[in-house]
C-alpha cells in the first residue's frame, strides 16, 4: 500500500519502519490540507492489520482491515469533534472535544484488547481538546497501557498543552513541493490548478476542496465586492453574503487582507493571483495602520467563528471598517 498521497511517501515509509515498535504517542503536525488525517488513518490501519505486508502497510483484506474500513474495529477509537443539535434544531459541529469523550477514550485503553494486537486512539484535531479533556488524556499519555498507541493530529500544535506535546513523538508534515502538488491536481483535471494552489497557500487538499465546491463562486462574489471599496454598500453586501459559511468568509477575507498587506509592503500577491492587478492598485491607496488593525482583529475573530452572533451586523461593521481603509 502506498502513502495516501504521493507527497507523504517519505513520512509514510518512516512510520512503517517503526511498525513493530511504534511511538506510543505520535503527534502529526503540519498545515491544513496536506493529508495528515489520511496519514493517521492509514497508520492506524497498518497497526491494526493482522496480516501486514512485508514493509508494514495494511493488507486491506484481513478481518481487521475490513472492520477498520467499516469503522467498527473494536480496538480503534476516533476522538473528534461531534455534531450537536442546537436549540433551533440546526446541526452544528462542536467547537471542542468534550471531557466525556476523553474519559471514554481513557476507559477504553484500560480494557483488555479484543484482538491480540495493538489498540489505537486517534485524536483529530488534537488542538480542539479543551483543558479538561486534555488533562484527562494526559494521565494515560504519561503511561500508556501496553500495546496502546495514541495518534494526535494538529494544524496548530502550539495550541496543545505543553505537557501533551512533550509526551509525543512529533512528526512534522510540511507542504509538498509545488511540482508534486501541481502534478497531483492536474491528474484530477482541475481547471486553473495553479491559482487554486496559490489561494490555498500551497496545500493541495485545500486547493482540491476549492475546486470541488461552491466556495469558489462565493469567494469570487466576496472578492469582487472587496475589490471596489469606493462603491461598496455594507448593508446589501452583508445581507447577500450571510449564506456563506463563516469559515469560508473568514478565510477569503483573511487572505485578501494578507495580500493587501503584502502589496502595500512591496511584496508579491501570495494568495489571490487572479486579482493581482486590483490588489496592486488598492495597495497604493490603503492606510497601513488601519489595515494592520483590521487584519489583527480579523485574525482574532477566527477563534469565535462557530458562534457568529448577529452575523449580518458583524459583517456590516467589518465592511464599514474595510471601506475606511481607503479614505
Ligand atoms: Zn489487514
């Protein structure tokens, strides 16, 4: 079995070489959109497989592999964000991993294994552990029971408790080389792969997501509004954009501000190359101090994205502030 994505091959081989004596707590760290989650899943399956290939990868056909692929392996637990039903009946993703989930994982590793092999707990995204759930897990990370392997996956390893990080063997997954990423995207018949890859900061799976969904149209709608601050009407735009997912809006606006900052400081457009001309022009008009203030508050607001109170009003306020960058 190959690595889940071609750019992960070296890391995959490195993991496989440890299959007989794996790290009991592994942290896969690196940017979003590079396949850390898929690598973690493949590694868990390799550890649980009962007839592994000579190099250590899962066979894909033994009973353990079948259970794993069906999501029913009794010696595997995935600890992740759960969907919740809100008061209004909407299904929302929880913003953190709850302490009950961590306690359940702790209980799980203290049972004897169902099969004779390893037991694997995958925590993804590990930076979503709150203080209570992190502390609950810490107890077993300090002294994991025999044959137990924890795999933690994180885009933001700095947000993990230092005590958790220090228990883990860390494997950093970097961005792939542009050539490798482009080759992979081109193999998927993606139009304008170079623009999408730049937009995603070099992360191929993010680029692939952009190509796949409606988000690209939403991005264009947002950027066409932001490209003309003089004519921008905060009230009607906020109303029009309220259906866009908070995460999409936040990312698009964040990258736009980042590009404005880059051109203002004589740098090159990093993300929105298809808007390079507009950005170059806006960069000569923008007030640097105000831009820095907006970029900073925008970055901070990303932490509370899951609770957008008065979304339309917030967005209006943002747009008014944005318009003033060009007074
Ligand atoms: Zn197998």
